[in-house]
C-alpha cells in the first residue's frame, strides 16, 4: 500500500510541475487577495503596528491570513474530480484498481496539496514581508508545520465526504459551495475565531473547520507548546471520526453506484 501511494504521489507531483501557467495564475490570485486584505486590515488598525485587537497586532493578522490562504488554496478540488469520474464512468475503472479508491485520491491530494501549500506559503510570505515586515514567530513555524499535515488531512476528509455524495446525487457543486463558505467563515480563514462573538466561538469549538485552518495559522503567530498538544489531539480525533464517516459512506455508495457514462 505504501509503495502504491508513493508511486501515485510521485506521478501527481510531476504532473503538477508540468502546468506552470496554472501555478502562476494561482500565485497571482493569492497576491491579489492578500493585497486586498492587507489594505482592509491596515485601515482597521489605522496603520498602527502596536495596536492589539483580540490578541492580534496588524503584523500578526496579516501573517495569519497568509497561512490560512496558503492552506485553503493548497487543497485540490477532490469533490469535482469524483463527480466527473461518476458522470463519465471512470469510477468503474478506479474501483477495480489494486489501490483503495479513497487511498488513491488521498495520495493524489497529499502530493498536490503539499506542493501547492509550500509554493503559496513562499508567495504569500513575499507580499506580507514587504508590507508588514519579516516574521518573528520563533517556534511558531514549528507549530504551523506540525498542525498543517493534520489540517490538510481533515480538509481532504471533508472534501471526500462531499465528493462521495456523487454516488447518489452525481451533482455535488452545491454541497461543495456550502463547505467552502463554512471553511471561509467559521473555519477562520477570513477572520480569526478570536474576533468572533463568544457564542459563535463556542459553536466553532464543536465543528471540524477550525482544526483545518484556524489551529495551524493561530499557532504560527501565537505559539503555545501546551496548546499545540491539545490542538493536535483534537485534529487526531476529527481525523478518526471523519475517516470512519468516509469509510461508511464509501461502502454504502459503492453498493448503490449507478454509472451514466463509460
């Protein structure tokens, strides 16, 4: 299983390197989005680097956004790919291969997501460095990297849950749209959860979205060794729970799969 996953990941990595234009376009989009956010937050802080809002300085909030954007844009559209496989009949071929269907998609996702994440992290860091200065987070970088693997795994499982719904409804774009908006809002991508109303923070604590974006980004700018262990534990619990849900949904879906194409 490990050799198969590595082989799939290696092929995906080479495939991604072949599409340089796509990489450039995504990087340009990231630069544009971060530039807009930097201008908005600079206005909110009145350009004052010493002002603290909900525990964040202007410098910290900008770097926080770099990390959440890098994680968000790192995730490839697994839902769309599964939907297309069901519609054109390719899913029948995938299911007969020696590697598990879910494991195959995870191998592709992991290879592509890691490459995207580090590229976007470098690009995002360039614009943040230019506007608010060099990062000075110490062990925060270790916290970011330690929690990013779990964050991307949770993102994959959430996308896989939506994608597997294509076995029943075929069209999953609506569900994917809802998932994206939940990640953008209560996942802490656009706004740190610390700045949200207290009642909403309590709701977010019971959902997996914060573990996919908020945890690694906040840990990077506010490193806390004790909190790191707790957040890693929460991520592990969500990975197990979502993994079981994906396994159950997959087994149910395979028995009811109806292929229209191929």
